[in-house]
């Protein structure tokens, strides 16, 4: 039967996100629209007789970096080559950019064979946190007046420019907070409602103290229920803080890059933004 490869429409991106939910990835309630805002042409599907059989996100962040995610084949269509054709289409779209992805353990050897090298492990933490309320007047809700500074700050920790994505990601109903020191951004974090509880990401900060204050404030804003974060192994002290607050480590992935690995302030990455978009 003929196979068609094409860019996904909004409702088809939603289908792909729903597949991710069925795989246990716990995406956000509004992720499809916000993901697509990052790069409207960056979501690709393989279709058989008008039905999507496999999909992938291949989001370009400027001319130098791209990210692969949401690489899923419908369970009843697996083993028929649909996944490979969307993979090939996604990597071709990103061209000569450095490409990042977050690979599950079972797929890491496969990604290595295609030229991806591991940079660090990322561990999903989950639970209902027992943390004191953040005190002080240095934490601010991120409104339009802070967005330009957040965009500049974000470039220290993320490999490419993502203005369009962040301009949507920082808006309500997401809960977006910044911490200021001497009038300058010293960290920021975002929490969003998910199928189960809330997820915090990104959480970038100049110090463990700033990150812990932001996390406490976001946890209290999120209300009762589980909080999820994807924490790089480079943030061991923060992981210990989460464990002491009652969160449990779960599945792990590896951040991997094909091409020149980006030079970032990795010590300030306390939780990545998403496994799907980097």
C-alpha cells in the first residue's frame, strides 16, 4: 500500500502526543499546540491509506541545532519500516545541524550506531513533594516585561535560540517564575499540568539555592498531586534534595548528540525542558 510522508497538521501533532501518553511519557495537557509553535514544519508523519502509522518531531532551533523527539510508531504498524522512513525524513530535515535527542536505554545502542554520542544521563523524578514554601520577594511571575531577559538567560543553558517556543511556553496556564538577584535573572522555571500531576521544566539557575527556591515555589503553585522532573545526572545535589523531599527516581534516558556537542552552562541545568523538544 502506498506510503505518504508529510508535515503534520495541528490535530495530527495532538495524535502523536496522545501516542506518547499511551507510552507512559506523561505529556502536558497543552503540549501539542506549544510544541508546534517551536517549529510548525518540524513534525512529520508516515501515512498509510490516510492513517498515521508513525511520527517524529525534528525541531530546528536556528541554523546550528535541532532536536529529535516523539519518535513513535503505532503499535499495530510496527516492523513494517514506517519508523525508519520518518526517522530518515526528520534527520534529513535538520541537515548539517548538531542534533540532540533523549534516548531510552533500550535504544541507545541503536542511536550510537547512527553517530550519536552520549553526553549525560537524565533521571525522571516523581512524587508529591514535601518542601517548605519559598520565602522572600526575589521570586517573580514571568510577565511580558521579563521575557526578553529570560530569552537571553536561556541561551546559557540551551543549545539554540527558541524565542517562538518560549514566548508560548512562558504564558498561562503554565506557571512560570523567575528569581532575581540584584535586579538580574538568576534562574527561571516553568510548571505545566500533565496527564498525571504537573511537570517542571525547564529549571535553570545560577546556583543550587536558587534552583531549590524556584522548585519550592513551583511545587506550591502546582497544588496537591505528583510533580515530575527530568534531572541531569550532573545535578546530583539537586537530585538528593528531591529525594529528601519525597520524590522517587524512575526511568532514565541519555542526552545524546550527533555532531559537535554544544558548550553550555551544564551546572545550571537542574531540569531539562522536555524529553520531546530538548
